[in-house]
């Protein structure tokens, strides 16, 4: 019973804290840059080590899950989940490495790489639902599904930089919330491979948060361009 009160309270507190942080950024007129390379610029050996470490943990989780779930009733879906997790782990350091160039190259591959964890969590959400559809205790899987949804949205929002539909504030908020939710989910029992995937996801999203905050820049106001008006007051139509 205490956990049923404590966990929602922690989630609400986290949401309010992250919202306050974003509001503070808006008041200071700073935000992550809209350009992919400027927003996710992460030079140096430390970032290289961290992004590869997160990727390796994700791949290790996929391999371990594959090995330990052969007798699972939903082994087929889990195999696909493992493949997506391994591909996500490999793509993560490569995607962040691409942001260190002067211009955004290999856009198609980067977009594909940033979409992989979204697809992985979308499949995991379906898997979690079918595994628990007969479970009469929703609380036993509610935290897991919350973590899956938050992580999926977090990766989806961060991928907006690669698709040129930047939502910097939303990306930061859901990356922070996704990190928190993945860490909270580690308290439950499940396959160790899934635990490692959650841990790697928390590390990836936290690294995204660190990089985006590190690269905050003043917001540039966009001037709305209206039609040209000549001296006689008539609009110049092209």
C-alpha cells in the first residue's frame, strides 16, 4: 500500500520539478538549438566513452534477454525486441558521433537510428500488454508500462532534431521523465536482459539531457515575413 502512494507522489514531484526547470529556461529565453549538430554536439573522450558504454549495455541486455527467454510463451516477440534493442545500442553512439561534424550528413541513416528505440519500446508496450492482459493486479505492471511509454516518448521527442521538427523544451522534459521512469522500473522483477535495457535507456536519455542542457543557447525570435507592400499601399505579388 505505501508504494501505491509513494510512486505516484514521486512521479508528480518529478513532473513538477522538470516543468519548473523548463519554465525557468523559457523565462531566461534559452533553449536547445534547432540545428541537429549544434543541439547534440558532444565532443571529447568522455562523451565518446559514455555513449559507447550505454550502447554496449543495451546490446548486452539484448543478448542476455535472448538467451534467457527461449521458453517464454512470447519468445517470438521477444526475439524481435532483442533485435531492435541490439540495433538501438549500436546506432546510439553512431548517431551522437554524427552530431560532432560541421554539417548534418547521412540524414537517412541518423533518422533510422533514432527511430529504432521508439520502435523497440512500441513493441515492448504491446508485449507488456499481452503478457498482463489476464493479470488482475494492474499495479504489478503499471510502473513498467509507465516507463515504457515515457522512454518511447523521450526517444521520439529527441529524434525531432534529426527530422527538422525541433521541439527542444518537449525533448528535454520527456528525456528527463523517461530517465526517471526507467530508473524507477528497475525496482521490479523481470528478465535481467530487460533490466539492462531499461538501465541503458536511462543512461541514453540522461546523456541526451546532459548534452542538450550543455548546448543551450539564446532563443532567436523568428520574424514573420508578410507580403511586400509598395509605396502605393498595394501588395507585391510574386
